[in-house]
C-alpha cells in the first residue's frame, strides 16, 4: 500500500470518528451523567462492536447487508428498537430528581461496555462502512492490509474519545447542576436516533 493511500484513509477515518453521531452522544452522555470509567466502558464496547463488523467485513459477511434488503432492515429495526428502549428507560429514570453527587442509574462499567457493543452491533452502518470504504483503499491482491486499515480506524477512536471524555469531565460539575434537563435531552436524542434509524432507507 502506498503512503498516499494510507494517509488518505487515515484522514477519512478521522473524519468519521470526530464527526458527532450516535457514538459521540452515548460517550458524552455517559461521561457527564455517570463518569469517566463508564464512558470508557462505552468506548471499549463500541470498539469491540466495530471490530466484529470489521472482521465480518474482511471475510465478506457484511456484504449480505448490501445484497439483502431484508438482512439490512432486520439489523436496522433491531438497532432502532434498542435505541428507543435506551431513551425511554433514561426518560423514566429521570422522573425522580437526582442529587448532584448521586450516581446515575448505570449499574456498572460492564453495563456500559454492553451498551457500547450492542449499539454498534445493532447498527448496520458500520458494516456497510467497512464493506464500501475499505476495498477502495486496499491494494489488489493484498487483503492483509485490511487489518491495518481497521486498526487505524479503531486506533483513532481510542485516541479521540478519551480526549472527549476528559473535556466532558471538566464541564461535568457545572452541567450536572442541570442534570435532569441534560438527562432528558440526551434521552430524547437517543429516541430520535432510534426513530431516524428506523426511518432511514438503505
């Protein structure tokens, strides 16, 4: 692989990671309402979910998402349902005003990892990303470079999100004074992402 192709992919991967989206929302919500460790759990879970999609993409399994409208829609609807569930659950929990120092209702870091994994696994877009983008940068007859590109993409996320979590941590004390509002707004955003995912065409 040429240095130009590798740098081009790195730039594209950087844009996909830093552009605000569902993963950013989940990480920021967790960092602000729960704490740094749980937010890193979401990052680890999201990374594992992407790794599963990337592995499936490298062996050709996610090509089914492009070839089969039914397969794509099943994953899409499952993901939409899960996001709406997370949003409704958070809205329900926000009915009772919480004290500033009271932990948010996330039971453990393991639960945060699970949320990150399921959110990415039930989102067909990472699979389509790896199927449609990676082949454009892979040298002909050198599929091993696919693992390098996946590592670059995941590595950027593992570098970027801790920076985002640290910035959120510095603003946490101030923002938690409006915890109920923040909780409800972010929960509503999750529901909106779920509805958008359900409504999106292929």
